[in-house]
C-alpha cells in the first residue's frame, strides 16, 4: 500500500508540474502585454518597463515558468531583478517557499492572499460535506428500506426539486426570506473560531453551507438508495439473514458498506472541487474565500493570483484522489492496492 501511495504522490507531482505549464501557456504565452496589465492603465512606458523587470515579464515564457517552479521549491524575492532590489531594498518582499507569485494589484504575495481566503472556503466546504453526507446517507437509507412507499417517493421528489434549482437562486432565496423578511437567522458574515468561538463560527457558516449542501444532496440520496437496494438483493445478504442476524446489523454492517465505495469517490471529488472555491455561494453571501478571490483576480486580470488559485485547486483534487484510492482498501477488503 505504501508503494502504491508513493507512486501516486510522484504522479501527482508530475500532474502539478504539467498543470503549471499548461496554465502558463494559457495566460502568460498569450499575446497580451502582461506588464501593462499589472502596472495599470495610467502607467507610462518607463513604469511599464520597470514593472516588466520587477515581475520577470521581460524573460521568455520558458524562463518565467522555470523561475516559478524554482520559486515553489526555494522561494523568491520581489522585485525579481537584482538591480531593482539593490536600488530600493526597502520595497523588497520575501516570498517564502512554496512561493506562488506576487500580486501587483494587491501588493501582496499570492501566498498571503491564499492564506487569508483559504480558511473561509475550507470552513464552508467542510460543513457542507458534513451536512450533505449526513442527510444524504440517512435519507437514502430511509428511501431504500421504504421502497415504493409514499416516504420513498416524497424523499426522492423533494431532493430532486432542490437539485433542480441553481445555487444562486437558493442562496438569494435564503437571504431574502430566511434572513431579511422572516428574520429567522442573522445575516451571515464569516467569523473565525479564534475570534468568535465555535458557536459564532457555526452560526454564520450554516446558511451558506446548507445552500451548498442542498445542491449536492439529491445525488447522494439517489446513490445511497440505489446501492443499498442493490446490495440488499445479494446472496450474502440473504445468507446473513438466514443466520439470524438482526435487520439493523444486516443493513449497516453488510448492506451499507457496499454503498460506501461510490460515496467515498463522490465525496472526495466534490470536496476537492469545493476547496478550490465555491464561487457562486461566496459571492452571494459576500464571503472572502477562494471563489471570491478568483472572481476579483479575473476581473482585474491578476494572473499570478489566478495561477495560484488554479494550482491550489488542482493540488486539492490530486490529493483527494490519492486519499480516496487508499481509503478503498480499508472500506472494501476485496480491493488490494499493489
């Protein structure tokens, strides 16, 4: 298993390097004056030339990519040009490894921007996963054991209705009615645990996280229902019942376990996707997470920040794939990782 994990980690590093190269090709190899975009509309030619040297845009594309990769491993100092650093040491910014670049628009390293935004997105994603997994599995099991009844049809129907509405509609509906009109909840504003405690953190995160959970809930109800029904018709389930095992033991120990493999796959990929930023939910609720950071960076054409977010999101996806593959061996004894 450890050899398998090591191989997957090596493949993950190769994929990340490929991702950086492709991202650089899409953005920095485009026929656009990157220095002019970074400097701003009112910059003169001299200021643009200084910005070009400070951020390394005067170098060929492959040299910029190589410098970026080295910066991830070793770190970098900005301005990148040694002469500019020597002429104005007071403006030198030290970007420690893994350095993902420097945002001229925010006058901060991309690492700092990601460090500020990541806790918001991670909090949203974790709470949303807990909500949709708990209710998705619970409702899926209830639907399976009451197959064909009004409870089964009601659960499937309601979850499909929730799935049919887009995320922005659900978010705006909750804000307009639950928060503003009915006053059932206070207006959500992200509060770190260190500042407001667990209660304030959870209270402010519940509504946006519940919005995200509703979007994914229907899929988990249907998958759980389908695989539980399939597993309950297997021969080993009939054998377990013939041995006199209780219905609860047969359902949870034997029936539900077979449904865990696809659920783990879905959860890992969906969670990794959310860690890259829940753009719509974060924008509607004005949460300063990775999704909002991506939108702001795109509007400002802040390429270093966009690249940083893309790489972080890609790293999350690769990491979760590795974790999911290893988890298979513990969930299903029939799976053997070599």
